[in-house]
C-alpha cells in the first residue's frame, strides 16, 4: 500500500520565515526620507556610523552613505546577520524582523532617494 502525504513546505510559510511579523505592514511604500532614516535612527545605527570617524568607514548620516552600503549588500547582510558580514548592531540585539523587511523592500526597489 502506497501512502502519499501532502504538507506545506517550511519555506512557504511566512509565519515561520518571519516570526513576530504579524503587525508589520510592508505593503505601503517604504521610502528613504521617512522609513529608512527612522529605522536607522531608532536602532541607534548613527551612534557609531556618522561623521569623519564613522565605524568601519561606513557613514550612515546621508543618503549617499546609506545608498552605498545598501547597493553593495553590506547593509542587508549586516542587519540580517548573514555569514560573511559583520553583524549589526554589534553590541545590541538584532534589528526587528519588521525593520529588516522594510529595509529589504527599499533595497530591492533600488534604494531610491525618496
């Protein structure tokens, strides 16, 4: 007797991919001027990454600086704590899944200066 079982693939279940994402609205436009700057500020990224002596040479106090690390993959790699990237923030908890998803959406849309 052959029994076939059908189940949902783990990678198709959003709740398992992004736990704690229940109140995260990523359907609205994510823009640099209000969303991205606020996320970076609220997560204290500017505490280390501003001015002439910005940590790691990564200056996030302007669109040009944020755009550069967004487009070269360092921003997403670091906040997602992917292998091969310096996990950010180094001395704190990982950024919320919601904030990571919003930044990813902005990056995937070309990291526009909007």
